[in-house]
C-alpha cells in the first residue's frame, strides 16, 4: 500500500468519524428540543409558587415533556391529575415533611456529572447542601422534618443485579450534622453483633420519635428489614426479604417491595405490607413489578411509581390487600403528601 493510499484511508476514516459525531450531536440536540416542547394531551403545567407548608397538597417531580420537565410541581392531593404548579427547582429525587424538603440533584460537568443533596425550607430555599457520592436513588424526611436521608448507587446500575453498592446518609436538618454512611452503625443480627464487608443499606424511612428509623440491609445475598436507633448508632434485623420500606403514618406497618420466586430477574418484586407487631405479610393488589419506595397517602392507601410514557406514572392501591390499582397522575415520580406538621417542627 502506497503512502498516498494510506493518507486517503486516514482521511476517509476521519470523515466518517466526524459524520458520526455530528449525527450524534444533532440527534441529541433534536431530542433535547423535543423534550422542551409540550406534548399534546399531557398534563397542564404553569409556573407559580410552591411551598412545603400547604396541607392537602401533593408535591412531586414533573416528568412531562416541556419547559418544566424535572421541576417540582404541586397539585391538590384530592385532584392529583389536575393542573400543576411548577416551582422552577429541578430534582432527581425528592421528599418533604413538616416544611422540610430534600432534593437530590445532578450537577452537569464538562466530562461527567456529580450529585448533591439540598436541604430545603418551606419556601424551597436551600439551607444546607451535601455532596452525594453516586447516582441518587432514594430520599426521605422524618415526620418532624428534623432528619433527612438519601441513598446513592456507587457501583452498578440496577437493584435487579448483584453487582452494585450503595451509600446511605442521614443529616440532622437543625444543625447540619451528617452521618455519611449507615455502614458505621453496629449491626445486630439474630441477637448478636454482625460484621460483613458486603453490608449495604438503602431506603430509609423514619418514625416520628426522632430516633427510630427502618431501612434495608443487604448482606450475604439476602435482604433484611432493619430497625435503626440514631442515638445508639445500631441497626437490628427484623424480617427477611424486605426492600425499600415505607413506614405507615401510625408507625405500625411497613409497605415494601419483596422479591418473589419465579418472577423474571429484571422484574422480581411485588408490593407487600408488613405488620410490625405480628410480622404478618399482606400482598397488595398490584401484580406488576414495582421498583420504587412507596409512600403512604393515608393510613389506608399506598402510592408508588411505575414506568410510563414520559418516564413514570403514579399509582395507588389499598394497603390491606383488597381492591385494585388505579393510576392517579401521569408523568410523575417522587411524591410527597403535605399534611399538618407535628408539634415540635420549626422549619
């Protein structure tokens, strides 16, 4: 092969790569432009004021394409499919209680993204911020608003696999004290101190006493519901095969996703409710695989997200195993029901 042929081949290869790169950029630009356009038939969204001290409201991340995609939006809890008020604040994951919010965000960089957790006051102003070591997954605020928790993936990309690791942090929203990882807590399993290099935690849910919380512990190829004590810095196993727990308003039950034998590896979960006194499990009427940390709309109803046309839709189902599922809001994820703040809440 002559030098001239080599040069021609090199020039051709460079031209092909340039064309592929240009096509990729144009495709990404066109997709971004489509995402910024309001799609016909989607929910109505308009800018306005959103606060976290507005009882009877539901706040969630809006997934509908248009200028307000990924922003926090508010609707009446009794009309979750109605017009949305957009706050202008974008979050990947969100939760709120007692006038305090936690917003997990991506910070886009020239090479890669980083992530952070924002602690919000009732007007959605940032009062504190923390670095998050990986892709945000779960977020919760205690009923008093005094604590916030978040989970991030630091390896792998799916709960359905086995090659992933998580970090779960808890912050005191009053003074900013941070517990960067629950892995520092002493694990009590079967009545004895338990140590394992593969221990992972995710999906914190808080009780109203500013001390007790529940979470998932994964170790040895199994998952467990654990009860945590913020003062003693301990977690104690309660029940096996529990992921992403959500404590009921009265603190007596936990809604969670459970791996069920015989289901596909990429869709292995069913929703259950566990009675914490009797440890009796109740399967809920949702028969699809739910990869979400559900929330309690009230003492009788559980709300969760499933994949939808815009990314995710919100559904509800009775918490006693009866009835049927119902879609309540399209293009929505990370819901938080705003109620009357408990006594002792100050934010």
